[in-house]
C-alpha cells in the first residue's frame, strides 16, 4: 500500500496516510500473534500425541516381553477326533425315534 501511494505521488507523511498505515500495522501484528499462537498449540498437540504413541508402543513392548518370558511353551498334538469330540460335546444328540411309527416320520425325501 505504501509503495502504491508513493508511486501515485501521495505524501506518506500525511496524517491520513499515517492512520491507515498504523491500522494496517496493528492488523498485521494481530494476525501474526494469532498465527504463532495457533502454531504453538499445534506443536504442543503434536508433541503430546507423539508422547502418547510412544507410551503405547512401550506398553505393548512390555506386554509382549511378559508373554515371551512367561514360557516355557509346550505344544500339544491334537487329532481331528479330539477336535470333533470337543466341538460336538455341547450339541444335543439326534431325536429318539425308537418307538416312532412310519406315519410319524413323514414322507421320504425324494431329492
């Protein structure tokens, strides 16, 4: 603005120009303060997040180390029969049809 006014031949020492320049300088200072305040807040939040992430990673590493040191680990061989026994142990058995008549059983499936 000063450069434009000087190029147009306006007296920069005029009281009217001084008031405009002072007002613009105040606006600029306010904008800069707001910017730097927001910038500091962002940096603080980023540092806080980094510290939190580091703490979570360290806690996970400690948990992993506790699991690793809890050994000794043993492996147990499980057969398919064992799996079937464990899976089917909670299931009900087939219905009792020993005293059922052929009429109770319904129509045969003719797939």
